[in-house]
């Protein structure tokens, strides 16, 4: 429709007082979410050499506090999805990543090697397949006294926290390593059986269990597989807060999923965005109608409200770890899913 001279003057006057007419704001009446992010796979075989090369380029603790490569969605300058950022982090034998804390919450899924993350004074041994939490505003550092490089997948809610204008960061006093206040694995001894100490109430908004061990999680996954599989999610378990039964962090949910060799899931989409990491096996996903192949240690992004399905290669049991921003949506009744 052609705009008249009077209408042009009217809209100009609106602009001069910094208001916009609702009828000209795009997206306000869209029947479904408008998603800018795109599906993408970050491949271990491409990034691992770059991660080790980073050790030649920068010194941990001197030039930077963390040796991490953050994956940004091709549609964005920052963020693997609009709410989450993921990437690989490397600590070499003998290195220490200084203590700090921040309002963004973080999870670590261990891929190779072993070492310690110290969380609010508790030494947490990180071994392959372990999920380790560093919740919002917990002091944390990484220390490696072993003989093999330790590499893990980071997951943080930084894009969300920045969008909320709630990002705070603090170095440990004197930029020293924090003091050890508990013995190694203290939270596992207290909460690792899925039971809570009766005389030790936990009132914080995140799980008191800082380390979800791979051996426990995988054994539970295999037991669940014996009961059958969901057609859309295969065999899937959620890592939960043992006190509340809810998500491990207020902003992030974490899952472990198994596909029997040669099987596939049916199409699924939901308003939460997800980052998947291939713990073992190989296969592909069809995301938004496009095929994405993946193998062990690769990770990939599924944007919100985008159809996806997973396919395991023949003779390849597939285990997928995933992190989701679902907890950000649920308090406002904004989580929705659709199954094909």
C-alpha cells in the first residue's frame, strides 16, 4: 500500500519522540516463534588441533584465565544458541586455572583425561563422562596434577545472563587459588545415591551434587534401556537435583540419551534450544530438514522450535549428552513441544 505524504509526516513525528506504531512492528502477530539461529555441528577432529595449538599461543593464568574455544552460532557473534554457549576447554598437566566466580552458571562434561575442579572449596575429580556443576557465584578453579591433558565440554548461560543485564564477575581475593574446605567428592558422598541427608537441609537454587559420575549415569541408562524406548527421545534420563527432583541448575537442564545401534527417533521440536554432545558412537541428525553427520566428541546445536530427529549408525550404540535452556522457559509457562 502506498504511503501518503500525511502518513509519512505522521510516522516521522512518531520517530522524533521515540515511539513506534504497533501495526508496523514485525513479528508481533507471528503464529510461531521467529528463530534466527541455525543448526550447526562443531567437529572434534577440526577443533581439537586448534585447542592444542592454543596452548602454544597463550599461557594459562598469565595471558588468560581459561583456555577455551567458545562455539558461536553462524547466525550470531556470540552464543551457541540464543541462551547458551558451549565449547571445548583444555588444561595441560601441571597447569592451574585461577579461581573466580560469576553470575552465569556453568556445567562441564568431561571428554578426556582427568583432573580437579574446585567448587566452593570442594575438590571434584573430573573423569571422562562425568558431569560437573559450577553454579552461579560459586568459586571455582581447575587444577591438573596428572599426566594426560584434560579436555571437557563447557556449557554456560552467558547469553541469557547478559540479555538480563545481570552479568557479574569477581576474581578470588589476591588472585590466589581458593582454600580447600572439604575432602574430595564430599557432595558425592552426601547426595550421590539420590538421597538427601535428613539433618543437612539444602536451600540453594541449584543441585548440591557437584559431580554426576559417568559410571552411575551410564549404568542407569542401560537399565532404563531394558524397559524400552520412547519413539521421539529414545532412552533418556535427566540429571536431577537430588533434593528437589528438579533441574540441576535454575537455567540449565542436562540429559543423557541412548540410541540402540541402527535406530532412529521421530521428529520433535520444542521452544527450548539444545546443545548435544556425542559421548560415544556415530550417526546423524536431521535438523530443520537438513542432515548433519556427527561422531564421538562432536557437539551440535538445535535451535528452538526446530524439528529434529537422531539416527544411530548400524553397529554403533550412540550416547548423547545434552544441555537445554528449558528451565528458563518453564516458570513463565513458555515451554511447548510438538511431536511428529
